[in-house]
């Protein structure tokens, strides 16, 4: 058998063999999506299509490199790997803009501005127009978000209703041209506009790229899809792979409806369902499938596995988040000692970053090393360090490092007020009252909203700190506990100063867990208000995205899955098939006292 077709199931082989025409590969969780797409690319190359006539588009450089490595393992003859494009949307955009720079009013040695560079330009524009005083709701973060929305959705600026936004956007674009630069959104938007305005240029690239393959298609936004559509519409050899049930990046601008409407745009589409899961036990797959079946907007599929049924999904009730975190930590300790399992095969997932506080505390108390995937530890976050610095200064006037932090991070008037008042107030007020005073004196929440686009997340972190402070009657005990947690003293006492990464538990948000898998997964905070998040209550589509998020979290688990909650259980727990669930709590999930109108 040709190496290209080895180790493929019937449906995967079908996806590989149908080389011509539009193909939609609906790949369920753990169904071998990457293997299938790579094999399809290899089959196209093996059929005699020149490597320079094919493009394979991924969302990350890591995914692109993985595909390159897999392709090279096929050892296909007479292939110029240098001319084979495997890369991100943005890297393809850069390649086209370099070749056609003059049409975009740039020279070939243009600069690509990152987010900070863009913010600097926008700050200067705001300053030049004196907008800080004229329009208080306009700041550099809100404008950057608005400009990104305009470009990602290919909005005609002349059709925008706000004349001020029009003017500022044009100023921003003029600045980019002046600096011979593009921002990150330009790398897609500008090639699309170039194709639209220059049919001869479009024809050149359509003739060149005879086959177009796209990974993680459910995560595309409007401009990315139009980009691909332009390139593929001449030969119609567009193959996309993805899973609408794992579309969880609406906040980044992705639109899963592009995936759902693919067949309407490409009428002769061959649809192939990859439904066999190779990752998870039978009970986990059935439970996750039972959950996602409640979404109205989806491609219907029936995920199944030949893996053993395994353990039932565990649903555990706790009294509060600290008890939840302590239970998870103790469970992990028992895993590590009783079965000798590497705790790197375990993961704790949560909806919001603020939830890590309780979990980190419990892990440190139990002497369990951990790492936060794609983020920073709770007490290292800027907003937490700012507030703790004020508390430390109040507690100890010899702590000049904390005083220096206050001087750097706060305006002169609030700084002087904190410097003078905190030592006196710290003698009588409890930690919660002191934090409230710091927030009020510095107008901290308003400053966060003005200066950070993720201000809501930062506010959640502060609220979590306030919750934790409620456990302490005096500032001395609170500062001491935070200091021990910051230093990791209780882990170091376990003689683990040099931690092997294989001996660290994985902590991460559900969004960052996509694409990963672990033997055992603990999902923390399966509560109403957290998962689904209270900010998603506005409409059915947002609730469905939260359900997809829960589905992604559940399907990260290979062998064991623990769903933890406190207070009001998530509506999603009621949607799990009861015969697959083992419940541990004071009263039944169906108890009328738990009822919440949803």
C-alpha cells in the first residue's frame, strides 16, 4: 500500500482520495484531523501536482511546522519542499504583499507593526486631536479594537455611521503608509483589497495556486475566508477541515457560520464526516456528544470510539471554590502516590483566569508543582501586584520597593494619598476594607478600563483577591499568607527546588486547552455564571458557544473526567446523559432547591 494511505480508516481514506473539487472534512474531536489533512496534501503531491501550485494554510506556526515534518516523513520523490507553501494566513499575506508592495503603496522593505506599535500610533492620533477631553469613551484600546473589526470584516469605512471613527481610521491608515508599514490585520485585508481592485493580479495567483487546503476552518473570520475564496474560485479545489463543535473564538472575530454555510458557497462540495474518536474512552465521548447535541446550530455527526467504555464521568459538588480546589489538589496527590502517574498527564481547566487563585493556593498547600499554560501565576499579575504593594506599604513602611511600585504605577495625587494614609488605615481596617480603599483612592477600575483591552479579566482577578481577603481578620496574616504563596515556600519545603517539567500539573483556561489532550482532566467551576459565563446570557448563540467551550474541555480527557461545581450547578450538567454520570454531592442534581430558570 502507498505510504500516503497507511494507517487511515475508511472515512479518512475517502477524504484523502477525493482530490478534486471542494471538500468539507468535518472532523470530530480526536478523529485524526491533522493526519487526514496531511495525508491529503501528500496525495495531491503524489498525483504529480507541482509543489509550487499548492498552498496549505494553518492558524499557527506550530501547526504549520508539524505539517511540514509529517510531509517530509512521507519521503515523496521529486518534490521541491522549498516551493511548497505551508503556513499561516498572515505569512501567506506577507508573501503576496512583498510581491505586490507597490500596489499597496509600500516598498518591499515594509515593516510589520505589532500591537504595541499600533497602539503608539493611535495614542498619538488621540493626542493630536485632543480626544482625551472631547470623547472620554474613546481610548487607544477601544480604537484599536474598532480598527481591527473594520479590517477583519472588510467593512467599507465610508459606510460607517460615526464620522469621527471614519476620520481617525483614515488618519491611522495614512500613518501606516507614512511609516511604510502594515499592521497585523493588514496582512489579510490588504491582499483581499488588492485582488478585488486588480483582476489581473488575482488571475495570476489563481492560476498559480491550483489546490488550497485550510486547517481549523471553523475559526476563520470574514477577511480570511474571502482571502481563501478569491484564491480557490478558479480551480475550485478547496479542501477545508474543522469541527464546528469546537468553534470557541468568537471573541477573536471568528465566525463558525462560515463553516456551516460552506456548502451553500460551494454547491458541489463533497462532505466527509470523521466521526471515529481515537482519544477518549467511550463514556467521555458519549457524555460530550450528549451535551453538544443540545446546540441548534451545528453539523450533525455521531462521534464514536472503539476504545473501552472506561470510568463514568464524575460530577462532584463542593461548598465553595476553595473547597473545590482543595479536593482537586488532594485527588492529584493521591493519583501521584497511589498509581505513580506522571502528573504532567493531568490538567486542571477553568473558564476564567481568576479561578486559578484558589487552585494555585491548594496546589501549593499540598506541595504539588504546577505550571500555568499560556499565562502567568495569580500573584504575578500586574493588578494583583499593584494592590498587594499598597497593602505591604501600609503594613511595613520600610518596604521601599512596594512604595516605588506605587509611585511608578499610580498618578501623583493617588500615590501621595496612599503614601500618607495607608500606614494609619492599616492599623484598624481589615484586608477587604483596605483593598476597597485602594481601589477607590486610585479609581483603579476606571484606569484598567482606560488602559487595557482585557480590563474585565483584570477586574475578575481583583474580585477574586477580595474574596480571598475575606478569610483574614487582620492585614498581618493576609500579607504573610500571600508572601508564602508568592514564594512557593511550601513547595520548596518538599525539596523540589528544581522541578522536572514532567512532574508539574497543567493549569490553563479552556480556550488555551484546545488541541491538547491529557489522561485525566479536572474542569473547575462548572457553575451557572462561570460556565456558561454570565456575560453569555444575552442570546442563544452565545450560550451555544459556551456549550461548545464545555464540549472542548470535556474532549481533552483520554481516560478520566471530573466536573466540579459549587453554588448553582451549570445548566450543562443537566444535559449530560444521567447513565454516564457518577454524582457526588449532598443532594441530587434534580433537587428542586437547585432549580434556576434558564
